[in-house]
C-alpha cells in the first residue's frame, strides 16, 4: 500500500439505531424506525433494532475494539429521541450522559469522536406532525443540534449534521423501503429541501457552541449509462442530478440543479443562503456505481436502474467497483473546483456472509480485497489533486442493516447476535496493520 499524507484520518463508522439497542432506557422516545420495523413485511427477517448490538450497554468493550484497531477517529451517530424524546423541548440529561461517557472513553483511548446528529432515526412525534415534509422539522433539528453541542461541543472533533439525506428522501419517502415508509416518488422533494434547510440552521447553531469543523455526509454513486443513445444519456443525466447533485449544488452555493421533482414553490426567500453556509468538510459515502437506461413507455420515472455487468458482487448484490470511488472524487473536484471543501470518505465497506470457522476465526478475504481496492482509489484521487483527508470503514461491527435486518454483515468485527459475542475478523487485523503503517 502506498503512503498516505501525514495526519490522514483513518476511522470506522456506525449509527445509533443500527447498534445501540436499549430503546426504552433513560426516557428515550420512539423513533420512526421503531414504528416501521414493527410493521409486518417491512424488514426481511422480521427483526427490529430493539437489541441490535447492545452497544448502549457494551460501549466500553466496543471502545476497546476501536483502541485495538488503532484508528484515529470513530464516527457514531447520536439518537435524537434519546436527547429529545418528542423532538422538542429541553434535552434529557440521561440521554446526553451516555454520549458523554462514550466521548470521554474515546478521547481516553486516543480516538477522535466524530458525531453525526441525524442518521435517520427521527423522533416519532415529529413524524406524526409531518416529519421532514413539515418545514418546522428543520427548526426542531437546529434546536436539537444546539442542546447536543451545548454538552458535547467541547470534545467532539468533527460534527456531521445529516447522514445521506438523498437515501432518506428516496428510500424513506420516495419508494417506501425505509422508514417512515412513504411512497411519494418525486413529490418527496420537500423532504430534500427541509433536510438541507435543517442542515444550514444546524450549522449556525453548532458554530455558536463549538470551534470544531462541521460537515454533512452525502451518498454518491457515479452513473453509468447503459448505452450510447441520446435517451440513455438523458436518463443518466437525470439520475445523476438527483443522486449526486440535488444535495451538493445548493450546499456549495449553486442552488438546485435541474433535477426531477425540484419544486421552487417549496423554497422560500433566503433559504438557499442558509443552506450554503460554509462547511469545512464534505463527507462522501460510497458503495457502488449505478447503471441507468431510458425508462419504458409510461414509466413514472425518467430513468430506469439496471444491473451493471462485469463486476464481482457483495452479499447485497452490489457491484464491487473501486474505480467508481476514484471517478466520483475526481468528478466532485471537476464539478465544484474551488468551492469544494476538504473531503473525508465517511463510509466505505461491503457485506459478506461471514461466519466463524471450527476454530472460531472469521476470515473475510473478500472484505480485505474490497477495502484494499477502495483505499488505493482514494490514494490515486489524492495524487490527482483531490483534497481527501480521511477514510472511514463502514462498519466497526456487524449490525442491524435497516430493511435487511440482521441478514447483511458489514463489520470488521463479527457479532453473534444471540450471545452478543464480538470476534474481530481478519479484515480487522488487516485494517489495523494499514493504520499502523
Ligand atoms: C449507508 C448507510 C449506513 C449503512 C450502509 C450500508 O447508506 O448510511 O447506515 O446502512 O449504507
């Protein structure tokens, strides 16, 4: 592996609902994922995040795993309903206490705490009032950022406002595959705008409480048109605008792109200035490229997603394409030029059906190959002048993978859910050695 610049941040990521469990302790309110997971047929194995990895009780053991890995940073998310059970009002001290202990434990272990404020677990009470379709949720989010940073702002080293607002809009509100399960197709645009507005308002709230840098973590996927025809190219451009530009152009001061669903009547005077508040870091979550072709006659969508041939596949059936990461990093640089802030890859990883062997070891050579390829792609992008300063593996632990329940394992550490026993996989040792070097 070639050398990375001194100070490059190596980390791993998780999110609250996917690992914490303990959903009824310390006054935590219900989230939209508690509700959604209980609806029949929503989660492939019928599971919920009630226990997940029991991290809320086992955070000290998990911090020791981070220390053993030698990473310089840990990206976790804060559960909004633990801080404000109904999404409004004063912060619950007991809810904040948990993250306070976690943050202090990380610092003691020499690991920078990187906190995401919203990784999809909206308080159910806010959803009952319209959720992200309701403009008021943006103001509530800024208030939550304020009360959280009042307690943790002196120690969290990087704040991330939102995780993948595109996925939360498209899978949660467009297609109904994730919570809250709405099927609005392109009428989900207010969810985009109100998340971005919430981001901008939260940036201002964080500035008043902390000197630490602020970021957002977007999901990106380079788009590959299925053919050379004009209609395939037009379909690919439409999908690219939606997935890769809708949440980045306005953040970087360019306003909304010409993307399907954009409705200017939702945007009020001054909103675009709030959204374009400067941020220090753009978080990039990357898993795979997307194949697109022109839609069939009568389709409600201006594109159709098609499988990409010729790639190895993960257990999620996602194509393994490290080149796509280099391509998208270069594309961000070419698209945004000087307006592009420093980039950190805030998620990168893969699911495989990892299981312990007779000796209890978990060998995952595919994950090592996957990560090796993606880390090299980042190195090439840096060599080409893209300002990438960090790389976080998704994920530290096997965990509760949303609609896939416990069926997809993304961890460097295997979790046996019935016993909650943690077993570092061979990829854990590989990443530890990489970080050490
Ligand atoms: C990302 C999510 C993360 C996890 C990975 C596999 O889209 O941010 O929570 O589900 O995918």
